[in-house]
C-alpha cells in the first residue's frame, strides 16, 4: 500500500531550503549550539513565554518552559522559546487592560514572522491569558495553553485569606479601626506565600478555567497549584501533546468553535467566575470569527447555578478546588444536567465528555451538584436600561440579595481623581440608600478600562456598619472583588454614553431631560497625541463587544512571509 505523502512543515520555508536564505537561517540559529538534525523537517514548537520579574504571578515560567521543552524533545520536536510583553496586574499602571490588545499584536506578529509549526502559550496573570489567545487565534496554528497555576492558600494567624478578596476586606477594616497598619503588613506576607497567580476565583483563575472549558488545554489545567510538582508534569505532557497536534494539523479554529464558547459561558456561571471573562471571551470569539454577543451571556449563562464554594463568592480557595477534583468535576455536573456540549473537541483530540466523564468529587463542601447548588445563580447578569443602552453586567453570586431591587438618589464622581478626593470627606452628602456613580473609567475614559468598579464605600458609612451599596460605573472590577456592582456600562461616559450626564441627586429624570443633557455633552480631550495610547483610544471598541481594536477583529490565518534576502 502506498504511504501518504508527509506534510511539509511551515518551518521548512525557513530551515528546509538550499538557498542562501536557508543557509542564513540555519547558520545563525546554530550559534546557540543546535545540532543540524534539529533542522531536518521536524515540528518546530514556539513556546510563548510571559515570564517577568515584574509579573510575580508568572515569575516561575522559565522553569515551566523547561518542562515543556522536555516533552517536545521526547516526541521528536524542536522547541524554541520566545518572549512577549508581560502584563503584571499587581504592579503595572495605569491598568494592564490598556495593554492587552498591544500584547495580542506582539504575539500575533511574533508567531507570524517566525518558523513555528505549533505554539504553546504560557499564561497566568489576568490579561496574559486573553492577550496570548487573541494573538494566537489570529494566526490559527496548532496551539495549546498552559496556565501557571494558583498560589498556595493564604494563611494569617487563625484565618484562611484569599488574594485580592482580603485586600478589600483589610482596606475597609483599616478605615474602621478594626485593623492596624501593623496588622495589615503582617497579613501581607501571609497572603502571597508561594509562586503563582491569585488563589481566589479571581480573573486569573477564571481565565485558566475558561481555557480548560474551551478545550484549549489538557484536562486539570485550571487548578493545579503553581508549586505542586504535578504542574510541571502537566507542562511536560503538554509539550508532548503539541507535537502530536502539529502532525494532526489540529488548529486552534477546530477547537474554538461556537460550542466551545457556549461551554465556557456556562462553566463561568458554575464557578462563580469573574465578570472580566465577558470582555475577554467576546474578544477571543471576535478574533476567531465566531459570532458571540453580550446577549449570549444572558441567555446561556445567567441562570446557571453556582457549584463552586470559592472566594470571593464563597469560603474556599483554588488549592482546595484542586484537591476536590477541580474543573473536570464541575464540567461533568454540567454535562449530566444538559448544560454542556459533550461533543466539543479539545486539544487532546478527545471530546469534553471523554475528558470529564470519570471525574470524582472528593469534597462536596467545595464542589456542589446541580440539584443542590452552592448558589442558585452564578452566571453573569446582563443589564440594559437608559444608563446602559447596549448593556452592563453584574455578578449576582457576589452581590447582596437585598440590594438587587433598589431605588436611591445618585452620588456622582466625575472620574477616579474626583472619587479619591471626596469619598472619605465627612461632609459628603451620602447615606446607605444612595447609589454611587463613577464616570470616565471605561475603555477610552481612563484610558484602559481599569478595575475600579468595586470602589470602596465612604469611610463614614463603613464606620456605621454599612457593608455594601449599589455602585454603577463604566469600569471593570477585579475578579477577586465582591459587592452589588453594576459594571461595563456601555457606551461609556467618555464615548458619550448616558452615564456621562448623570448628576448628583438624580433619582428619576425624563427622557426629554436625558436627551437635552446628551445634546449638550462635549467629548473630553484626548489622553495622548502619540504612541500606543493614541492608537488605542482611536480604535478601541466598547465593553459590549470585547474592547478589542476594531481593525483586529475578524477571521484568522497565518500566511508565510516572503523571504527577506
């Protein structure tokens, strides 16, 4: 029987020719001590690394990359590690979201310009996951993702503490005098006590879960702690698998289908995931040319029960989630309840059901079943009204039930500087029934769409025991945060959305008054007349469509660049 012709690797357009260009490519690469047999047509695997010492969540990625390389070599591949800009949520200013799209361009162009046949994305801190996936989606090569894993559980004195979540609690306790600064400094080191990203179900853990729910990683990606030896085994096995994916031509577009995104939306509800997943999944779908809208989050995910008892919505942390069985248990529960597309393909060439059907729940206190869930609703609620004609979002599992139906007069802050100046002023005209409104913190307004939507309550009300209030803004909030917070109001204030004309004391105004105010509104001056900020603000889309740049949305493909010599 005649054998089928072996498929020529993309990398051979660089390394497999007898031309001067081929000699140049091979010769310069060999100055690193690479033997000639590595250029013989075997799959070249690009390892996209977001390691950085100013991205503490990803500070162990050099080690993870070495384990990936072991797996690639074992399967006869040729691994080549390359860096891209890294987004460190705890350190970068003004907000990492300002740079998500920039990193996606970095990733896309790095892949497109270099001799890679398959890609491994090393992701961890919040925006590194969507940024890398968006860039890779625009190239559509065989691709899989390895998340860096969460930190170990935080422990302070007799308390289990969660990254981010307890920052908000400690900040409030400092204002009320329940904690001293010495207490806070003592707790600081106890909160982040190992390598890894936030161990709450914040945005990093949520996006690691989204990767697994989308089928873009091997099973168990989301929850293995960063410092657990099994995280390195996972990296090793992923290195082996990516070589097989190249040989199978299992491209990203074959995995990231409409079914995959529908699965991810429902999984986000079941884990009580971050509201940030909304804009990131919309942006990823946009890059793949998959039709996905804000309304899909409402119809598909709003009524999904929350099954996972993790901070900020619950009690436990990611380490506990892993020991309980992790995301495969959650996905099995959803599948058995008819809330998951069982036949969705994953990067290991198996279906989601194949991957999760044998999962076992080892701790029902951490992972609940659909018949008796942890909370009846965990999905993202999409809100529309005269302040958000194209939509806003709210996370019911993190909200106060008594505030879900509420009426109160507006206390308005024009921007984040106005808020910081006035929020703790004893003379601030505010009470517990007031609705706090923060403007000009959307994609264009800040610029960059920062995580300030869960802004702290007035000190004088905290001291009276007020724990939550309605807050409305065009900003995002950290996935580690909690409260009855309306976010992502769209269009944003800086784009002339209705939020721009809300005034102090407003309770109910007429449509005519709203129209009159909007007609008189004037756009703010640009933040910058040069560089990335100028490009970003001129082309960034609104929250309801994913906050990507308008010229990056569309189908994908990876044309080979012409030889340069």
